[in-house]
C-alpha cells in the first residue's frame, strides 16, 4: 500500500501522508491541506477526524475491543484494582509493588481538603447539582496551589496525587451538601473505594459498615470508566490543556463536558426512563413496542453505542456484577425489576439483536448505582471519579508530545459584507 493519499480539488491534485497506527488503523494527515489548497474539511462532531496520535487506549467498536496501554479491559477488571490501573494509564506501564505502594501512599497523603474549601461549599445553594460543585471546587484548587508548573515533573506528580486524593472527598462532600448532612473526613487506612463510600454514607452518630461486594463493584466500575479514547470530555481536557491551562482547570473543563446528558449523564437517563415506565404502570412490553415504532418519540436509554457496533465489552463485565449485587440485596425494587425485563427483551428480541442494540455500560452502571444507594444526580459524579486518571493521562501525553493549541476552522455561512445603517434608518 502506498504511504500517501491523493486528493483532487478542482484542477489541483495533491498527496497527503498516510499515518498507520500500531493496530492497523489508517489516517490521512491533512495538516497541510489548507496551506496547499486553501480548502478545509468539514466534519460535524469530528466523527471522522483524528485530533491526535495517542498510545493510551485502543478501541475497536466493530469487534468490541477495549484495551488500556495494550491490556484487555477484561483482564484489568478481573485482576487489577483502580489505583493500579490509574498508574498504568498515567505513567504507561503497570507498577512494580514498590511503585504501587508509593503511588497509593502519596495519594492518601492528599485526601484532605483545605479547611477554607468548606466555606466555598457553604456558598452553594442547598439543591446545587453535585457536578456543578465538583467542577467548581476542582477549578478552585488552582487558587490553593498556584505554584503548579507543567514543566516541573515533581510539581506535575504532586498535582496528580492531589487530584486523585482529593476528588473523592470533593465528590462526597458535594453529596453531603446536597442532602444536608455533616461532612465526613477521609480515613486513609481504607482502600480508595471504601474510603469514598464511607465519606458518602457514614454519619458521625453511628458506625458504618461497607459490604465488600459494594467496594469491589465500585472498584470495577471505576476501572471500566477510567478511559475511553477521544470522547467529548477527554477531547475537552486536551483542548483546554493545549492553551497551557493548568491541570486543575483542564480537569474541571472535562467534568463540565461529562455533565452533559449525551455523555456522562446517559446512566442517569436510564434511571429516569425506568421511572417513566414505572409511573406509567410498569408495562415493559408497551414501551418495547414504542421503541420499535419509528413514529414514536420514546427512546430506550442505555441500549446500543455510538462507537461499539457489537456488544460493549464493559457491559459484559458489568452484567455479572449487576446480577451479583441484586442477588446480594435481595430486596424488591420495581425499577430494578423493570430493568431486568428490558434487558431480557433486548437480548432475545430479533429487532434489537439485528440492530446490535445491546445493553451498554450506562444501562448496567445505572442499575448498580441505584442498587448501591446512590441518588441519580450522583451518577455522573461517579463517572468523573473513574475517568480522572484517563483525563490526566491524556493531558500529560498532550503536554509532553508535539502539541499545538487547538483551533478548529469553520465554513462561514452568514451574511456577506453589508453597509452599516444608522439607527433612524432601520425598520
């Protein structure tokens, strides 16, 4: 295969280099297209545009493959833990025992928040959405640590430890603020996920027991959400970081992007759909028929995926944990019953099978979060906690590689030149 692609525009023919990835993907390097032809490409949503070369995550939607730094997601979910996977994503290799011990220790040294941050929480309205608080507080960390330097590797490591250590505390306090309970401080002897669950659900008046199964399920959820290539929020982190904004501001922008219902808010939409079905009487088959009707405005949330044209590999893993958690709880919940009926319909109905509309990661994660006791407006916050190491890894890769400030072009469709009319001449 030739290593260039020929592009013909009007009477001009030019050759653009072909870039081949390590897994065989081929891209056309159009970086000199405009300078040579005065022409640009138009790609709404950037669905056919590669913004960078990256060595962090490989995703093959047709075959249902997801790997972090070459390691299959199935192996990492089964054998690893979230902080080990975080180290892998951020630094490129699985840690040695000593490296992992040091990484965990450094993160636990930075779980506390500056006491002045408590006053910021007090300024938010009682019903402030936890994602708004999360993004605001993370950006505010820039004011508490203004000495950050992206060119100092020690300063970058310190910022990474601070973010990894403090984000669970920020998230848990966002929840406590929302429900009017006192803040619970971190307990550094706990594991990463147990500490977070304790800060969420403990109260000073009584002891709080965290079931091991809950801790394990959240650990796997965090691993599965840790990175997913150049999605909306990750691209946002890289774009903001390309302006040389500091790490705190860049991560804050990623949280804001993740908040959108078409991105991180999808699992919250699953629960809202289940409530809609329940409030309508709980007739699942009625809504399945509506989903098949092209004239109906009803849409099944949590089925199919923009990238995966096969079964979402993360959903395959979560299905087992979903079944385990529901069996452990053993308490009837009408919304969870509806979810199981929808799952069965999607896995057995030819309409869904032919169109590859399988339950995706958002479907199962929403059910598990509901079963664990999380309110729906905390679902995207949990997504943020999992995605943090991926955002950090992409920010680092972008800053350490060949990077230009992000500056997309456009096709202008507005008015051509017009003459200014004074105010008394306008109709």
